[in-house]
């Protein structure tokens, strides 16, 4: 009986730890991995925007069947010394309509830090042409951040990655 109570206690403790770590990784706006940027956001000497395509659903077969997929945006500060300032993380649908803004104010991502935002498998509002625009900056030279999306159709064993691309104005 006593052994059974100990096992139950251990299982309960592990379940609680597991839910806390999941919460930290996929918090709705990624806030737990970030800090307010404050005055640092006003003194950016380097800045840019990255376009990250995602697919909240894809079409398959001649009948035009739709497969719903989950997507995770991963933003990585690959600089070992300088924090990265994220100025905005905006989610758009296939028509270019803004669906969600994930930041209310600029935030800091520590050196070598990663933050993720998840689009649930049942959230198909973005469509097959959904995308994120992520604004970033720093106070001085910094390694260019890495941004990509990971899409997963879990029950079908399908997954793929889409890399972010810098938004650059051409023709001027």
C-alpha cells in the first residue's frame, strides 16, 4: 500500500512537471521566454524583417481534399553575446489579411535563446498561404537571427520545414 502511494506521488509529480515545460514552450504568445525590451527598443542600430511562410492546411489529390496541419514558428537568436529585440510578430492569412499580432510591445530574446509560437492543427484561418512577418533589431552588430516554421500532420506522419527570408525592397 505504501509503495503504491509513493508510485502515485511520483507519477503525479512527473505529470505536473511535464505540463509546466509544455506550457513554457508553447505559451500562446511565447511571453515566458521573452523579457520587455524597454529603452533598448528605442536605440536599435540594426534592424530587419523576416517573412516566414507557413501552411495551416494543404490540398491533396484530384478531389481537392484538405489536410489540416499544425505549424510552429521558431525564432532563434544565434548571437552568443548580444540580445535580439523582437519588434513585432504578426500572422497573416492567404489573402494578406492580418489575423493576429503576437507582441504588444518589443521584447528581448537572450543570446542563443529560442522562442516559439504555435498554430494549432484546427486553426485553419490562415490557409495554405499563411505567413508570419517578424521584425527584429539590435543595439550594434549581431548575427542574423534564424527563423523557420515547422509543419506537422501528426496522424499522417508528414512534416516539413519552411525557412524565413529577409524582407528586402528591390528596384530602388
